[in-house]
């Protein structure tokens, strides 16, 4: 169980972190909070938005404020798996003339990896990143190489360009704890961006390090979850599965496939992190509702009928949350 003093310390550290990011990134406070939720819950995040919304800038600024090792990969159609994971090279000893293979680490060996425009690289290369995301290691020539801890992938993708892109496989999408939609700035924020001009990363000072982040992650693991909250999160996922006895009445017509068990676990993990950020030692149904769109939008595939009615995955998540509240009435009063 997390104590109030620890939660207060977490809140102060995260507040400082947000302030540092705010020195460079104007607005996008909700996106920054969701990135923090992903980091505190030890998950990866996929940022989706049109060009020019500071997605890359947000991630690089966050890495600087966290004092984590940071690397960026610009994904392109000709990117090879070894360009991400690294490769073995043949070296000759200058004295003995004996030749041996030596593994050269790729950019994936870092704490925070920015996979920029991840949908621009072919499935073969995406598969190499998938192993790193899930197993926290890479395999080269039959040998395993463990990635540093902590390890996060924060990926970006452009939702409007189709030419030269490769949609992410469903298995890889499922490895992202959150899919975060980055929207346009408000009128006042855009005016501030124009006055500020070119962002200056030198304004950002480290406010946390690896030890601090690990301590906060452990604190989040101690956030209490009641049976009501657990049941609420589970119901949302189970209602999304067409063809099952527990599916929502609209699932068979509007959902092509629903969320798996990893979604249920992700709902709880993200809810714990959000509760901690808001200074609470326990998660509530409101936390589950708040994180549900980001946790589920990439795990639920709308049917053609849903798309024909103008319903995207976010609209379906809202319907699922409403249906789950009917199934778990106690959640309404929690």
C-alpha cells in the first residue's frame, strides 16, 4: 500500500517534470500526463497525430528531463533489423591475428527509444523491435543480449499518409500500453508557439534519474485496486469480444474483434499510474474510464458497419464503458 508521504513525493517530482517539459513544449498537458502514465506503468506508448504537433519534441524533451539515455531511430522503408538491434562484426587481433566476432550494439540499447514514424518500415524490421519491446532483449546469431533497464519505446506515426507506409501488425500494436492521440493546439497555445519560435532544449534540466523513476514505478505497483474496479476493467474488455456469451449486444455488429487479456491488465496498470499521479492510494472506476480510450483504441477493430455509421474505436470504447457500468452498478458509486 502506498503511503500519503510517498504519493506526495511522486506528485512533486511529476509536477517538476511537467514544468520542465513545459519550458519547451507548449500545451499538450494531457498528452504529457499520458506519457507519464506509460512510464510509471512500465509500458510503451504510440503517439498518433498529424505532422508538426511536437510529438518528437515531446519525447526528446521528456528523456532529457528524466536524465535517461536516449536514442532516436527514423524509420524508413529501407531500414533493416540489424539497423535497430545491432550486428556482429569480424575483428582480427593485431597480435595473434586470430579472428573473432564482436557484437556492436544497435540504437535499441538505450533507456528511452524514440521510434519515429514507425509505420514507415517493413514488417521484418518491425518484428525485430517487437521482440525488444516484449522480451526486453534481442537475439543475434542465437545469443541473447539483454536491454538496459528501464527500457521504453515511445513511437510516433502519421495517421494521414498511406503511401510508403506499413500498418503495424496487431501483435505489435498490442504491445503498446497506450495509443495516445495528439491533437491541435488551442488558439492561445498556437499564438504562444509562434512567439516562442524555435524550441531550445538547453532550457530543460534533469529533474529525475533512473533510481527516482524506479522508485516511482514501485510506488505505483502498490496502488490498491478494489474488486469493484477490477471487475469494471475486466467487464469492459470482455464486453468487446464478439461471438462470446459475455459480449455487448452491439459487439457482433459493430466490432470485428475485441480486446484480449493484455488489455485488461493494461487497464489496471494505467489506472494505478493515473491514481498515483492524482495523489490517491487507490484506483477508482473514474481512473479506468479516463485511461480506457488510450488503452483500448488500438486493440478494438471496428466493423464495416461501425465505420459506415461513423463510429471509430473511440466511440466503441465509450459504448463499452457505458455497458460495463450497467453490468457493475457498484462502480457508479465508487
